[in-house]
C-alpha cells in the first residue's frame, strides 16, 4: 500500500505545478471548434505528473518486501529494467508531440522503440525481463500457446528438439509483445477525447488488474511467484497516479494529460497484459485483455470504420464511442460516467472468466465481443448514414402557378375551340 500512497500524493502535488509550467511556456491545447470543443486553452504536461507519480511509487517498492519473500528468498519487489527504459522512451516521444506536434509515424517509431527496450534486456538476462521473451521457466506468450498443444498431444514428441525451436519461440514472443505494446499505446491515445475519460477508465482497469494480481498471489496460482509482487506493484502505482491526476482532469478539466500521459498509460496496461501471459493460465491472459476491453474495442471499430469508409487508418475522426454518446445527447460528464460503467462491466466479465473453466471462458469471450461488434453496426458507429433530403421544391413545382411570364408569347391566353383558357399568369381555380 505505500506504493499507492506515494504515487497518489506525488501526482496530486505535481499536477498543479505542471499546469503552471505549461501555461508559462505556452504548452497548451487551443480549441478549434471542431474536434477540440473546450472554450479556452488548456494546459498540457499532465502526463508528466502521472509518469513522475508512478515512478515515485515504483521507487518506494525497492524498500518493501513482497508477501512471499520468505518462500522465494526475495528481499525486494522485482521490476524489470526494460519496464523503466520503455516508459522513459514513451514519455519522451509523447512530450515531443505535446510540445512540437510530431508526425504519427514518428510517434509510432517511439512506441516501437519502447517495446523493443522492454524486451531487449531479456536477451542479456538483465533485470528479469527475459520473461517477456519466453526464456524464464517456459512462460510468456509463445509457451502459453505451446503448452496446451503439447498437453493435448497435438504436437509430436520431437517438436522441441529442433535447433530452430528456441529462436522461433523468442521471435514469436518478441513480435507479439511489440504488437501488444503498440496496440495498447494507440488505444488509450484514441480514448483520450473527453475530460477525465482516459484517466478514469485507466483507473478502473488498473483496479481490475490489481484484483486479478492479488487473487493469483494469495491463491498461489502463478507459475512464476516472482511476478506476483511485480504485478501488484505496477497496478498500485498506476492506480495511485491516475487517481491523483483525475481531480484536475475531470470535467471541467484544468489540465490535459496529452499524448505523454495517454501513451504512457497504454504502455503500462500493455505490460500488465503481458505479465498475465503464463502457461496453464490462458484464461488469465483473456481476463487481462477483457479488462482492457473498452479501449481495445474502440480502436478495433475505428480501424474497421476507416477501412470500410476508405479513409487512412491514422486519420482523426469524431466517431469514437465517447463522440457517439455526445451526439446522442449526453453531456460530457454523462458520457464519461457511462463509459466508466461500461469499463466496470468489462472488468466484471474479466474476473468471472478467471474462476470458470478455460473452454467456458473462451465462449464467454467470443459471445461478449460478438455482441459488441454487431451492436456497433446496428447503432451506426461503423457507417454514418446521412438522410437524403426530399426534393420538395422539384415535387411542388407542378402544383404551383408560374406568376412570372417567361415570354410575351406565353403570357397570351391560349384559344382552344374558340374558348380562351386562362393565361399562365392567372391563378388556376380548382375545386
């Protein structure tokens, strides 16, 4: 708990200082009356205070002993070196975007570099990061898939004897880890569209990760006990940091987290997903993904929507879930609170999946996201149908008299069978 206290208080104190610094140096978000609907410039640099508060909480963990220190002879919580290196890179590139507005491709490169630095120490056995590459106790993304295949005898008896086997395991784990980190960074970046939305949603998700981590630790279910303290510490630090920032960011916000904060929060959530990828525990991995369900589904639907509407994937739009709620008539606060409720539902499903059999968990997973995708199509989050206005002017022209004669010939009455007919300038009397 000291990790939570320190991260919360540090962020609570640092946020107004960063707000003052941002206004002094002009690091603000100006309204444009299109996608940015706030009425006055709002300070950035909130993401820096979140990062510093999180870092303060992580630093305190060095002086704490995990709950199972006597069993595994640990004197302190193990935080992989790659986690800190990647976090620093994500914050740096996010800060560059907040101050100088760098290109999306350059930000994507920064996310890729952070993911590489997360897993790179594992190749040299530094700081416990070899877990992410599947080199520690047959854990990680690759072994999470290979172990069930071996248990159900789908693979042959000599499947792991090839000299290319271990390199393929490392490459698969590395590519999958990089993909998850980049996807989570972009998902939270897209989610940051309303006051208090991204910070509050991340707070609820971090609480879900904390409950899941504590459950695994207290029930002694983790194949790698060293990671119990790591998961709990990262969850507590993240929860304290976002709760310390949320009072300043909730509507009406006085400071924004910017890309610095949104990408950093996605980076930590991606790490939490990877830390739950262990053998004999595929449903834990599913649970960690479902906890991240709202940002993940919003990003997935955004990609589908832009592809089906023939737009670039990185093009900004105003058709995300929170924009959809605002267009439906909800206020900003109502839309944000409703999003909180949706995340609570995701977290509840995620925790249920942990205590049911894996086959049933996969079925729940498929049904939940299948319903969400169908609902998104039905309510118009994929295709925005614009009603075609009726051409009333064209339809009524046949029933309205022409009071302006177009020529001298047309203004004369027409004589049919010796009876003059009304001229076009005269009104037609109908019963």
